[in-house]
């Protein structure tokens, strides 16, 4: 895993793992996201006048976002990395589903990107 800052410096993050998702996990995530917007479409059906716009919008969003979530194949777990600018040790346990990952160093406030090698 490569860590980059805005000035072109890079470092390695050894305590990061990339988890590949199974078809079933991806299906559940896509269904969960799509189902939420489908539920919003059903609820918005009872809103007078606005339901002409809200229901079709939420239906389209349920399909688009459900497919988008289904296409995400991996989860990145970044646990520990050193800032490339100040060397501060940063701890996080947030999983990320999109590349590249952008985080801020809490010490120097510089933007850091994680990219695949």
C-alpha cells in the first residue's frame, strides 16, 4: 500500500489489509442500499404533489446506488500509518470501499492518499 501526500512524497503502510468481498457480501450490500431508497420511494408516495418527482427519483436512485455498491469488490482496512510530511503516527480503524482513500493527518492537516501498488 502506497501513501502519498500532495508534494509527491510516499511511504509504505505495512498495517493495512485489503479484503476481497464474496458475491454474497456484495449482493447484501447492494440490496441493503437499493432497498433503503426503494423504501424511501414507497414512503414518499404519500407526500402530496411532491410524489410526482420523489417517487421516480428514489426508484432510479435505488437501482443506480444498489448496482454501484454491488460493483465494489474490496474493502481496505487502514489501521496505522505514518504521515509523509510530519512523521506523526496516525491510528484509524475505518473500512474504506473506494480507491483512492483520502485522509487528513491530525497533526499537520495535510491530505494523504492511499493507492494500490
